[in-house]
């Protein structure tokens, strides 16, 4: 405190700071914080620039020690980072918060994770197959291994890292390895995942399109090591007469939300080629859009808001358009990539997507067993 111009003045400090706000378009929002003194000058900034205060849009007030900025009838252009700078002769402090425009929750998950786990554990698969098989394909770093680890984590109720997930730019999935869900101890579920080597540009890097199509048909043996050339029928373990049980019952394309815009057309074409083969075989197809936390801060902070995020919806639309899969077959997910604690909302997103692929894979198996 200092004695200035005949009065005591405190160096400005925040008692409370601004909070991030999520607001529906058309509503008003108030950003507020409290300072320790009334002897201050307050400046508001938006995205680092002095706020262009518009009549009928912004209302700036200093009520005692409370600094407020009201934004009326919020629109997309009002989104951004807002900073309040509070100063006097003794110093200045600032704090920031973001305003995000949200959309009406356009999809809901009605059950909690325990209910979904219970119904998946007791799910009866078509009696012509011992398990439903899912093939995950997509570019390197899309999060395929992480999706499998997350599903295993949920059913094991502990972090699971058996399916190697990595940072490297090269594919780390060399083998056609089967990942089961559950364990002998906790009970095995009749679901199996296969994660194929990352699809890279060109035919010679990553898994061959031919190999993936052969995997769909059930020709590729478990633990096959992908080669620089596609598998041939004279390979010792080539399954020349696959049964319905050996086939893939649902193809899951894994696309990273933060990289979908940058994905080379060549990789997308490779994925579409596999999709066409799946379509010809009648195999249902879905998209898991991963890494949702890396495109939307609101979702990163609270993944339960995923279906209120414009950004996520835009990215889902982009995945849908680029691969030609309808929106209702696109599922946004976050995986356990850094967390050690299980999170109900992460679990719900993945379990909701898993439930859908289980239903569709089983429909496919039922249909094939009738023919
Ligand atoms: N931020 C974020 N990172 C993720 C997520 N899922 C996976 N990752 C990271 O993305 C990288 C690639 O994941 P990985 O599962 O190895 O991808 P794969 O090559 O498709 O098997 C790893 O560093 C993961 O930790 C996610 O939901 N959010
Ligand atoms: Mg992998």
C-alpha cells in the first residue's frame, strides 16, 4: 500500500479471476473478476487486441471492486480469449478467459458406463460365431492402438498398455495381432480387435490395401507379420477357406480430429478403397474420430461437452465427407493417452461407440448366417 495524492492505494491484485464461459448463440454472457481495490483503471482485450467496444454489444462496468464485461446476444464472432488488465500507479495485473459458443447437445448418451459395461458383458453374439471381430484401420498416429488399450482398460478397470501406442512417425504395429476384451480373470467378452499397420501414402509403406482386404475376408492368419509385399495364397498360414468366424464383422476407420484436414488424399483414397471392398462384402463401417481433446479446449476440459462443440461437429462432418461415411456412423472419442485415472465421460464415449459396432457387427453376422 502507498499514500498517493492524499489517499492510500493498494497495488492491484485479483481476489477472483475470470472463468471460461460456454454460451449458446443468442444468449448474453458476463465475464467478471474481483480486485482488491477500487483505485484502478480497467482495460479489456480480445485476442490480445484492445476490445473494440460496440454499442449494444459490450457493456463494461466497474462496480466497486468487481470488473465486468457483458457480451450481449453472443455470436460466433464473439468467441475468443478475453483479457482484463487492471492497473494503477503501483502496478498492473491481468487474467484471461475464453468465450466459446456452444450448440444444443445434438446427441446424447443415455446410459452410464456401468450399465453399458454390464450389457456388453452379457451380450449374446450370433451363434454362428465365437466372437465378433473388428478391424481398426487408419493413418499412423490416429490412435488405433490407444482405442484398443482404452477398451481393455475399461473392462479391466486398470490402465492397459499392452497394445503399443507410440509417438513415432513410423508404424509400430507390425503383426496382425488379435486383442481380446476382458481377461480370463474378469471374464472374456466375445469381441476381438485387430489393429493393422498404419496406412501411409503409397502402396509400399504401411499395410498393403490388398492385405487389409484379405484380412476383411478372413484370409490373414493371427500374428502374421506384414511384409513389404502383400500376402500370397501360397503363404504357409494363408487361410484359403475362411469361415464366417474368421471374417471381420465390422470395419472401423480411425481418424484423428486434429489431423483430418491435413491428411493426404492418397491415404484417404487407400481407406476408401478398403471401404469399397467392405461395402461389397456387406461389412458395416464406422468412423471413430479420435483426439477430440486436441481440437476443442472446452472438450479437453470437460469431455462430456463433446456434442455441444461446434468444432467437434465440424470435424465429424469433415471425417464423414472425406471418407463418405454418414454422420450417424461417426463417433467422437478420447482415449486414455496420458491419464492414469478412469474418467466416466471418456468411458461413456468409447462404450457408446463400442455398443454400436457390436450391434452392427452382430447384425452382419446374423445376416450372413442366414444366407
Ligand atoms: N491428445 C490425444 N492424444 C491421443 C489420443 N489418443 C491417442 N493419442 C496419442 O496419439 C499418438 C498415436 O496413438 P497410437 O494409438 O499409437 O496411434 P496408432 O498409430 O493409430 O496406433 C500417441 O502418442 C497417443 O498417446 C487422444 O484421444 N487424445
Ligand atoms: Mg498402433
